[in-house]
C-alpha cells in the first residue's frame, strides 16, 4: 500500500529528551535498532542519551542495551575521546554519559562519571520536569550523588574541626617539654585560625546572637579544597619549636582523603544487586570513626565500599594517629 494509506500513530510523549535538530532522525535511529538494522553513523553521546530516554519510554531499553553492547559503541566513543577532552567535559556532557551508564548498564561510565560529579560538584537546580532526564538522574542516583557530595565536604571540614579542637583543648600538643610549650600551642592555634579564615574554610561569628544568613556549601572541586589546605605553612613560635604545627600531621590525612576520593563513584554491581547494603543515604551512620583503625581493604570491592562509607558518613571522626 502507498505510504499515504498506512495508519498514522500520533505520539504525544517520548520522554524527557533535549531539544533535537531532527526528531525524525532520532525516531528513525530508534526504529532501526528495534528492527535489527545498523545505524548509519556512530551516534554522539547526546543523541545516544536521548535514544535511551525514548527506548525507556517505549519499554525497549533491553533492545537498545543489547545493540549498543554488541556494536561496542561506548568503547568506541571512549577510544575516540582523548584524556584531555574527557577531563574538559562540561557538566551536561558528564550527566549525559552517566544517564547512558544507568540506562544501558555500563559500569565503567557509572563509576567514573558519578565520581566526577561528586568530587567536582554541579550546578544547583531544582528538579524540573521540562528539562532533559540527565538533569534529574533516575533510580535515586541524583539523591545519592548529592548525599555523597555532602559527606565528602563534611569529612574535609571535620579535619579542620579536629585540629582546632585539639589545639584549643587542655591537652598539650607541643611535645618538646619547654616552658614555652603552652605559648607554642596558643601561637599555633592563632595561626591556624588565621590560615583557615584566609582560605575561606572558617568563619568567625559571635555566639550571643546569629545575624548571618546560612552559609552555602562549597560549590567547587573538592580536590581544589584539599590542595588549598595543603598550603598551610609550618608555623614556628621560635627556632626551637620545629614541627609543632599541624602541617606534618595534616598532609598525610589530606593524602588519605584524596586516595579515598578515587574510589567514591557508584559501583553498578553493588547498586543493582545489593543497594540496601551499599547505598549511603539510608545507611546507619557509625557513631565514631578512628583513623588509627582505618585501612582501605583491597580484597573484595564490597569491603572497600564499606570502609569508604564508614569514613565519609561517620557522626564523629578521630583523626589522631
């Protein structure tokens, strides 16, 4: 029969895709895959993300997942993307890759790009049903990323709080045993406060009445925050008091946090098969985490995930060695 006599199906909703140059081309690619035919060109990541949204809308994700895996499309995209280009991806491009990883079950992208969002942060925005789905990631991934980001920032802040607390306590931190040891501790505390204030990680305000607006969380790259804290000088009250400050104690702890950030991405296997045991949002927080008892286990990725979660979600942390 001629095309004019074929039945016409009007589709009102294809899912939360972005604005596309040609909706006909997107639908054609979707139908090609459904009918077992190869796409004419390698789809850009944006098109692939939109394609997965359409496939999900019409309950055909398994078909698209099988096709993309069989044709090694994601591996081909990785092969054509240089490390420099990958590192320079915008937040939207990162989110598109993460959505593809979620929809098409691609663990390398899931872990890599979820970790990047957690560490680098993102543009704050309320969930908007008119925006593409990658701005409101499904399967509770969006909420999990936000919570992990919050835990990372709170962990970094706890380092600062720990050293302020120990130097403000009655316990002597200067171990040299000089008559000037008490003055050394007071000097270190003052210089520490001045350094943190100058870095923007500490604000001083009166405790009689709070007249300030709530402070917005740090919105930048968490590794930049760690690098900023690494700049703390080795303060000395005089030539006899070497290594009495926090620098020699703080740097190894910053290295530890930086190492843990390398593994903070969401693991597809654990998220899919054991989410209740693996997710951070609803997990019971350890009351106290101790640095001296911590060793990141390398045997069994489930153990490693549990170790990381305990450190980043603890109610209190003792950073002492």
